[in-house]
């Protein structure tokens, strides 16, 4: 499957108004997901990014399309995990902290994007 | 008459030397012209680095406008003569991904290796010019490559306390391990200027605003340890 196909899949999957790749805009949640998250979590959010499938990770990344697992986390958990890394959630330290790379607005949008990927709501 | 006999050969030798010198000057390769002719089609020689996702996807090869800060000249000369892949996922991994059964993998047939293959003289001239492309604000002399450090501590930092190993392939002893979305670091010590490694870890987005390497705050000691560890990978 080529990159253009991945974008179509992702768009169909989440029914989101943002398409990847976007026309020259940096920082949409879909772009950010592909740029920062997909290397480990996969371009389709399955947890099967290239670093995982190449055998580079000692702990498998979370599947963001697994509604059962994702619904165990609150939106605040997701925010914390993205901003401060896996350690902040007592999960794998292979998940980096992105809080010095992405703005809090970027992270909020990524949380919304993750909820669209899993088609689930977070633990209240 | 004696003086003239002595002067004549001296003048002749002097003239020959002048001619040889002039010919050598004409024949000396212009590294700047060479780089612009052979490398500019793929590499950005002037900057700035892409600041949008779309720009990132369009990048064909690593930026070279700070090559003199980033690389070691000795490595450049060797690599320009015989380029080998450094980035197992290409310059931007998303451009080389295929998905099969929900699993991403890199389509190796889409990766292109630099075709520079310069001869020795060309490589020397090109490296000379690349070494002039520096980032004036980068601090130099920060890292002492000869400084002793604890390899186990460095390894623990690289693989456990920080997520470097998730994206970079590294070699510890005989074991090669790690992810592939970042540049291969197994021979980084031969390739990279330690001061640049230190600066890159400190602020990846300064060098490349859209890089997928996270900025992680850490102490000077930890950053120095990481830099020394990476410098030892040869």
C-alpha cells in the first residue's frame, strides 16, 4: 500500500475533516500523528510502525485503534503520556516526552485525533 | 661572466617553478563549484530547513548547509568516494512506507543511495568546501572526545532512561539493536562532530524544525555522556 492509499484509509477510518498530507499546513493533528507518532505506532495507528516491525522495540507500542485498550485511558492520561512520555504513565520509557516539541494545543488536537482513531471515549 | 652562468639556470628553475605553480592553481578543483554541480539537485546547501510537513515530505536528501559543523572531514572524504546508506528509512520515512496487514515496513526498492562516487581529488575538494558550511552560533570545544566515561552508564541512558534506541540503530559490543526511523548510529563516531551531536540533542528542532526527534530536557552531564557514547560508536 502506498502513502497516498494510507491517507485515504486514514481519512475513511476517522471521517475527520483533516486530510493527510495537508496542503502546506504544518501542525494539523493528522500531520503530527504521521510525523511524530507513526514511526512507532504505525501510519494506521495499529501499533505496527517501522521501528516495531523492524524489531527495534523491546516493548510493543500501543495500538491506537484498539477501542478496548484505549478506553481504559482518560483524555488526561493521553495528554500526560504524550507530553511527558511513557514513564509518566508507568509505561515504557521508549515512548518519548513530546511536551518540549509540540505545543499544548498540538497535544490537545492529537488527543482528539486519537479518539477518532479508536472510535472510543476515554475513561471518565 | 661567472655570475651570468649561475644566474641563468637559477632564472630557468624559477621560471619553471612559477609555471608549475600556476598550472597547479588552474588545475586545483573548485570544491564549491563541484558541490553545487553534483549535490545541489538533492541537498539544500543554503537553508533554511523545511518548516512545514509538506516541505518535509519533499526533502530529497539531508541538508548540507551546516555540514562543516556536523561532519568530520575525514569521514566526508571517504564517504564521498564511496557513499553508503546512513538512514535505513530514507531521508523521510513516510515516503518509503508500505502497509501490509496493518504493518508498516520500508520498501527497500524505493530507497536511493547517493551517487556521488567522487575520485580522491574531487572528494578532498568537496570536503574542503563542505567544511566551510558552518553554523556560526554552534558552540565548539564543548565536548572533549578523549574524556573518559562509563560505557554501561551511557548505554543505560541511551537504551533505558531515554528513548534513543527506539529510533536509532546502535551497536553495543557485538549486538546491533534499535529502531530505524532515525539515522544509523553504529558508526556515528567516525562521521559526526561531537560538538554537533551535543547541540543536536540539546535542540533537534533548531537544526530541523520538523524533525521527528523529540526535544528532551536533560542535564549537561547526561547530554555529554550520550555524546561521548555516540562518539565511541565506530
